[in-house]
């Protein structure tokens, strides 16, 4: 056996030793994405089923939350009086327009408060004085979806909330509560997205619940499995180049 053949044999074994763990890793990543795909499809199905279900009284939602059960996207009905002077503004876009989702504390019959996302107002209508008709006084009944609030800022690229200007970049209910001058012990730690029932004057525009759950796991799985297949093709081509007869040289 020539020196060149021995060198080629050593390179082939090194290539094979490196490729096997890489191949197994690619297969594992692809399989993980398939599992994530099934999980995401199940989650989306549960959300669709919940949204289509009949609304339940708010007290039932609160009881579920106290028991540690998932309340996200559960339809509910509640009544109370809005505390318009404490509304908080979450920067958002809706149907191509920039503006805010208006989160207003609703005082319930038990004396506690729940923030209600009443809906969207354009950027130049942030000032409640520009939409006085929508500042409904007295007792109101609200239908909507219970929503859980994030426990922390979603990402470091999200700006910090500007409490001085009453502009929130993420839904920090604790900060909303403090900046609204409310006692945290009297405010429920979740909120409600109001439905699309029209408000007087047309603002805020309700029914703005965003189900933003991208489902790209199939694409990722195909990518990882594709890379694994490509690696096998590279190895087959290497060992068929006539330098090893299809096998590493001893």
C-alpha cells in the first residue's frame, strides 16, 4: 500500500469519526422539531377550541387561576366600572396602523380590579380627551378573553416601559398597577381582552386579541433532516471516489 493510499485511509477514518456524531445530532434536532410540531399543533387546536367555547362568569376564571389552571384565551363575561383616569397604553399596531392598546382597570363588585384591554386607538388618539365618547361612565358589561401576562420582558431587544409617558412596550401588569396608583393586592394578576363589541364613538376598537404563535417546526425539521441526508451523500461520494473502494483504507 502506497503512502498516498495510507494517508487517504487515515483521512477517511477521521472524516467518518467526525461525521457520525454530526449525523446523529442532525437527526436528533430534526426529531425534536417534529415533537415541537406536534406540541404546537395541539396548542393551536386547544386555543381554537377555547375561543369557540361559551363564555363563563369572571368568578369562574378567577377560581381557575387561583387553582393554578391555565386560563389563557378562555371566554368570560364581567361587569364593573371603568377607572378611565388610570388607563395604561401599550404600544401596538393594528391593521397596518400604529397606536396603542388601551388597558383600563375595571372595578368589580368585590372591590378588586382587573385590567381590560379595551382595544386599539391610533397614535394621535392616545389622549383620552380626543375620544371622550368612548370613556363610558357607570356600570358596564364586558365580554372577552382571559389572558395571562408575561412574567418578564420577552427579550432584551424590547425597550423598557416608559412609565413617565405612560407607554408600555411589554405588558408588565405590576408596573401598570403601580403607575396607575392601585394597590397590587387589589388587582388580578391577569387581564382580559375585550371582544369586538363597538364602543361609543368607535374608539377603542375592540377584538384585538393577537394569536401570534408561529409554527415553523416542519420547516426546521425538514432542514435538519435534509442536512443529515446531505452529509450522508457527501460521505458516499467520498468513499466512491476510487480512493477507498467504498470503504476507509486500513
